[in-house]
C-alpha cells in the first residue's frame, strides 16, 4: 500500500498557488518563522481544576496539542503537505514528538506519533498522549526505533543508496503506509517541548525528507512586564513558542487567522473540553 492514503490532492487551488512548489522546490526553501507568546493564566487555572478532578498528569503539552488540533478543525489548510511539487490535504491529524526515555546526557531519544481527529477534545488528547508516553517509558521499542534499527544494519555506502531510494519513492508517493506510519518525517506537525529542559523555544528547521509542514517549539514559563493603558506596569507569566511553517501550504492571511484561533484556544482553553461545534473541510 502506498503513502497515497496519507491524503488527497487538492485540485481547486488558484494557478499561482499550484506553481509555487515548483519555484520553491525544497521545504528548506519555503520556511517562514514566527515567534509568539501567550498568557498562561487560563492554562494554569484549567490544569489545577483538572488535576483536582483526577487528571493527575495533565500539563501544558496536552493543552498546546489540543489547541493545535482545534485549530486544524477550523483552518484545515494548515494540515496540507507537499509531495512531488503538488499540494495534498492530509487525512486525519498526525503529530510527531521527540521524547527522552531518560532525562540524562546519555538518555535515549525516540519519537512518538499521535493519530488524532479534528473533533478530538482535550480529554482525547490527554488519553492518547499518555498512552504513547507510557509505551515509551515502559521500555517497549516503538515502530520508529525498530525502523531505524533496520536501516542501521545496512553498511554505510549502501545505506546512502537506500536513503536515496526512500527519498525518490517518497517523491512519487510510493513509500508503504506501514513505513510512513512510523516515520518521524511524515505528519501534520512536529512539536518539541523545550520547557522540559527549562530553556526558551528554538527555531527548528523543517525536514526536506517526508512531508511535515509545521514545526512548533515552546519553552519554559517566564515573567513579563506589561504596560497598562493607565500607565501602570503589571507582571504576567507567559510561554514563548515558535512556528516554522512551509509557506507553500497556505497564504499568510490564512495562517494569521489560524494563529489567532490557536492563541485564543490557549488563552481560553476551557473550550477544548468540548468537541468543536463544526469541523471545516479543506478544499476539494
């Protein structure tokens, strides 16, 4: 089975949009970056409430992922991807995340893949994230590690040829779905939690291999002084985040509107406890 099942080609785009991937061929040619932050007051209040209700491990990561899922449900074009210079709408939502099995210098790193739906609530995200993390921390070798181990057995020169074959197959959509299902280079979003390292978010490049169109990094909480309208100064706690996005999947106006939905979902996260009233479908 080919990776065609990942999505469907969007055929109703305007002519200029369809030409852009032929001008900016690589994802590294097409990266736009935006640095933003959000007030954590609402997120912290919701976390306290849910932990009191028994969701002991609920955290900022769960809410940020749920906010992005909610954003896709209303602005589905940010879930597109480029393959073979053509634009596709992804079926479902796949979020990749690097995880340290042990927080130490020699701790092994792996990648988990979360398969989500546009209608998922924060509770759905909580369960799926925790189940995936449980598998990692219990020491089970995931599909990502197993695939990497197989490639690792190939001698150096042949390994380079094997990767070339994979890249060529990926261009034509011929990689088996069993492989894209475990590949950290295929998905809707790659997210990295720099708060776990107590450092600011990094600007992370997009990968030319695969089709992940967006990289999101968020950092540790920090204090920020705010100048009020009356001239007084107050302090608030914020979290910085950085989006690196493949500009070929949608225009700046569309992404700006998606960013507003994302930030609103973080400032007023209670809405994430319920499914969206409507899920918007991408263009045909």
